[in-house]
C-alpha cells in the first residue's frame, strides 16, 4: 500500500502531512508546500516506497493527485545487496 502525502491549506499557510509523521510540515505558500511534498515523494520513491501525493486547493477541492511508483533499479539493487 502506498504512503500518502497531502498538501492542504491551514490557517494562513499551507501544510504537508502524511503517514510518515504526527506533526505536519508548515509553509507560507502553496507553491513551497507542493515543491517540498514532491521532493519528499521522489526521495521516498527512490528508496523503494510507492507514494500518492494529493494536492488540495484553498477551497478544499482537489488540485491534483499524483502517483510516485517505487524506482525499480534501486529496489533491485537493494535486493541484490541482501542476497
């Protein structure tokens, strides 16, 4: 099951929250929050973890939903190192 990352408005800022932590990451703009979430999703995918990134608009509507599949080359390399 993929990890979930969510970018959403919070008060006068934006937050990135997900399965990975109890406390969300806070940002002053939606663009910064989205970029941080994309960077985190890419790092998790490179480590072999599938990620779903859900980005919300200020009114709560969905701006986008993206799947970051695990990178097979890294997964295979880790499997080879374990053998």
